[in-house]
């Protein structure tokens, strides 16, 4: 149970920082649970059609490849936008 009263010698700022650390740990824990549930629910296979061939792979792997390609494209194209403005 979190008390609103700061321990002896601890100011409001330190109490707030301690509270923020606990909240951050809870949020990180919830995100990890969400990632594990997401991975568990996306284990079935799917077919991906490319121009010249098709591949059968897990849905989670396909999502990870798309995310990685999106990050790479964003990294490569960020310089173009900065030069235009």
C-alpha cells in the first residue's frame, strides 16, 4: 500500500520520484504481458505473396519483418524530408 506521507527526511520531490518508479515498473510489466499474449495468439501460419513467389510463415514473423522494413525505410527517408524543409 502506498502512503501519501513521505518517510522521515524525505521531501515531496523524492516521494514523487519513488512513486514514478513504481508506476513505471507496473507499466513495463503490463506491456510485457501484452507482448507475450500477442505473441501467443499470433502463432498460426499465413501465406505471403510476393511478386515472383510466395512464402508460408508465422504471422508474428511476418509482422516483425514489416515492422523492421518500416523502421529501415523511415531511417533512410528521414534525411530527404529534413533537406526539403
